[in-house]
C-alpha cells in the first residue's frame, strides 16, 4: 500500500495553570501544569512527495499558509521534519516490510507561531498521528517519540484536559465539566521559550518573583464545577512575570482584556499570547473585539475549550 494523502487537525493549548519548579541538571524545569486543548488549530496535510527527499531522508518539502504563515520555518528546523524522520526511522528498523513514503508536508496555521500555544508541537503531533495510522507503532513508543521531540508534543497528541508533570510530558487526565470560552490576544512578535524560562531563573535568583506555585487542587475543583468564574479565580502562570519583563507591553493587553469584561487574563505558557476567560461565547467575542480596538494586540479572536486535541480529517 502506498501512503495516502492524510490531513490532521491539531489544536492549540493553553495552560490553565503553570507551576515552574527549579531548573534540573538537564536544563529543563520541573513543571506542574494543567493543559487544556482549544478550538483554534492547525491543519497538517501529508502527501506523497512529487520530488526527492531534501529535508532528511523522508521529507521533500514543507510549506505553510494561514495565520502569520511567513514566520513558519520551511527547512529542516521545522519540528515536522524531525517528527517524520524519527517516526519513519523507527518503522524502518522494526518493520522492513512496510514501504516508507517521502512526504510533502503542508501546514495551515490557526495557532500563532512562537506564541506559547504549542503550535509547533501541534504540527509535530499531527505528523505522528498521520504516520501512526499508516504504520502503527505501540502507543507507548509513539508517546516516547513525542516527548523526545518536545515537552508539549505528548499533550498535543493526547489533548483534552490533562495534568502535566516532569517536563510537561507526563500526563494524567483531569475531569472538566462544560465548555469554557476565551478570547486570545495575539502579538506580532513571538517570545523564545528558553529565554522566558531563563528570565524566570534570573528573577528568582534576584528575589524578584515568587517561589513556585504547584498546588492545582483548587483549579481541579473549579474545573468540575463548570463555572467560569470559579476557574478564572484559580488560573495561574509562574512564567507570567518573566514574559511581562521581556515584553512589558503585555501589561496593557492584560488590562484591556479586563476592562472589556473578561473574568481573568493570563499569559499563555511562555507567551506572548494572552488568554482571557469569559462568561460566555458572546462575552468572548466582545472581549476579542475590544482587544482589537485597544491597539495592544496584532489580532484577537474568540475560542473555546475542546475535549480532544487531534483528529484525522476526511478529505
Ligand atoms: O521541550 P521543548 O523543546 O519545547 O523546550 C524548549 C525549551 O523550553 C527548552 O530548551 C528549555 O529551555 C525550556 N523548557 C524548560 N522546562 C520545561 C520545558 C521547556 O526549561 N519543562
């Protein structure tokens, strides 16, 4: 069987809660985080290549369209190339009878690039999902490959509402009731995740910011209440002071969202995307519109929580 063209939808995430512990010997920080899949997503299409492999052994080309597509790397540094290469190398080693494809990979972006919403991780997860349909590997091995690709890739593959520990790659499902509505504030410039973590270490060493907050119990209770105000009261991000220090203009965005009626606003992950929890879908639309009018964002739109992070699309 030759590889069939496959499209996969992979959702954005926010961290309703992000507790960051000390840096470990390997440079990563020990996290206690509550991941949540959101409705905005990328669509990744894998098709048999029309030309030779140029990006590693299995990928001929990477192309992109959609939201800020010009900032997507189209060379071997794109995580989709490493995802395809690692997955297919493992299939080659274990199943020499399977005919392996060379791929053209197209990414249609609905998740801001370098925005703290795991857009690159979603793309990598989409590739793993598509390839595991064609040439299955044991689920545990797919999750291990995901973790080798990046700390957020396992969550992008699993999706929903999950407690993440370790680098964020160890996941346990959490209960959540109902659908929560948010407005997202998008910035033109991205923030580099390692720089945000390094800034937090620096601020902690100088005694300029609080110690890690790793207690997710109140948020866990709030999520099963189904009440947006209860969830809003427990949302938290240890990385926020570092992101604000690197991009002080985000303070004005957070203030604009609150003025527009959001229940709460936080920086999403390492930023600079800001996420505003709202009472309803209509309220989220109003907050997004007011954010656009405020001049403090490049763009803003309303999204909602979804129970699954990834899925194949019938073409
Ligand atoms: O795992 P990933 O490649 O997404 O991580 C990007 C960078 O973010 C790491 O190189 C590290 O600087 C930082 N990071 C961290 N602790 C984590 C996750 C990421 O310090 N748990």
